[in-house]
C-alpha cells in the first residue's frame, strides 16, 4: 500500500512535466504572412503549407520555414519587435527561441531583418547563424544572404557584429550603409560603404542574385585555412574582380532545394559544435574586437 501511495504522486509529476514540455513546444511565437508564392512550415506541429496570398499562419518555437520559387513572405515575432522578410528559396529556422534570446538559422537563401526593442522591458539577445558566419546585434535593420560557403551582409540601420564561425573572436562592426562578406573559414572582409542605389538593388533582388553584392565591392579571395577554431586567417584583397562566388542561376523548385537545405543544415550543426555563439553576441555588448586594415 505504501509503494502505491508513493507511485501515484510520482506519475502525476511526470505527467505534468510532459504536458508542460509539450506546451512549451506548442507555444505560438509569431505570424507568417504570405505575399506571393508558397511556404512550407515544419516543426513540432507537423508540416503545414502556406499557399494563399495574404493568408497568415501561426509560427511556433523550433519551426523551420522553407520558401518556394518566386516567393515573398513576412515573419513577425515578439509583437512586431522582430520582423523578417523572406525571399525565394530560403530556409529559416527558429533554432533557439526563448523569452531571453532569439537565435535563428539561415543556412540557405536571403532575408531582411528589422529588430527594434524600444518599449520592451527586457531586450532579448538576437543572433543569426549561417553555414559559415554568425551575426549578433542589439537593434538594427540588415540584409543577410547565405549561398553555399559565402555569407553577405548589408547594414541598413544601426550596427551589426559579423564574424566567421571558425574564428568568432575576430568580430568586425558593420555600420549603417556598409557591407561585408565572409567566404568559407575566412574572417569577414573590411566593410565598404555602399551607395543608396546599390543598397536598394540588394534589398530588392532575389535570393540568388549577386549583382548588387558585386557592385558593392565586398568580394574577398578565399584563403586556405585550418578548420579548427584556433585558425585565424587574414583576409586578403581579391585580385579577381569577380571573386570566387558564382551566381548559381535560376533557383530550382521547392522540392529540389530541400536536398541542398538538408546538406546546409548539417554543415551548420557541425560548425556549431566548435563555436560558442554567445561569445559573438556578448562581444557586441562588451568589448568587440574590430578588425583593422592598414594600407
């Protein structure tokens, strides 16, 4: 009788814990609005498809969003404090989304982020991870493009901390109207000032379009590096005006891109094992190490 009396409370506690865990996973954190095309949503709620223009669907913690060809969509989080404009053939994952932090993954594609925590009692830490780069900010507007082993960044407002995943201690600050690029394990290129017309081209072009970035002059030459975290390669000025990144051309259909997305996700997970993202985001708040380039 005594054993049964102890077992029942234990089962009750386990049941409550399980229900709480499921409730946390099922917590709605934002809304996704479809402007054109279609978006596949995968997560704890299963797989959902958003295909009706001007339709909205709730987004939950740990959801992954995958846009199709010719798609534009807007993701709104934290009651509008965080907004993400998604372009076509883009994969965005809410990898870690909690009250105190918003850490997103962008292994493939392009997105424009607008973060404004004014009026919030508590300001979460906000960061974005690509296959080879980490971005940390306080509050700003920027465009991020992830293609293969190349990440391009354009800051429209505020300041963005930008680093390669292989060397997060080398963080550069990309100010308003500036752009930078990191290729493979190479630290980001020195920021360059981008004319307004070129900024508009970058902000409005599709995911695979590199014309605006080429015009911005952010190309850097790839450097052979040791993939371990200790490697600290020095960025070099490219002698090839076209750089090493090539336009992959028109994007494939939604289903075809999924293989590329899965491969990119695996690369992100492997890189995450050797890099502590908190160091990058904390660098922006404490003592960022600015990469200085001398003539």
